C-alpha cells in the first residue's frame, strides 16, 4: 500500500492497483483537515495527492532551503548575554524555532 502511494504506478494500473489506490486515497482523506482536503480532492492518484501534501506541508525544495538558511542564520546569531544563564538561552532558542 505505502509503496504505491509513495512511488505511483508505471503504465496503466491494473484493477488490483486501482483498488489499492482507492484504499490509499481514503486513508489519506481521513487523516487530513478539510482545508487540505479541498486542495487535493480533485486528484485521482494517491501518489499525486501524497506529493501535493509534501509541497503543502514542507514546501518546494527551494522553499525548504530558504527556511533552513533563515533558521540557521537565526541560530548562529544567538549570543548569551553576561546576565543570562543557560535556561534563559534555551528559552530564547525555543521562542525562535518554528
């Protein structure tokens, strides 16, 4: 089941593959919010829905790289001030994380 969702089908799907696709779609639809459902409802293949969910929740590769560099720069800019202790520093980092 998972392999078909993750990789999709090659060629014309068999009736057995279509059954698994329907089960996969139902499992995905039961696990997502109504807002996300509205964005993926028109897709037929579970693998296409899965790819779109990745884009929705993680963004494209470019967006992920930009987020990484942004958070890395924030992390690198943290400095513990003379009057702060380790707990204060940890609290600041938790507040800055997404």
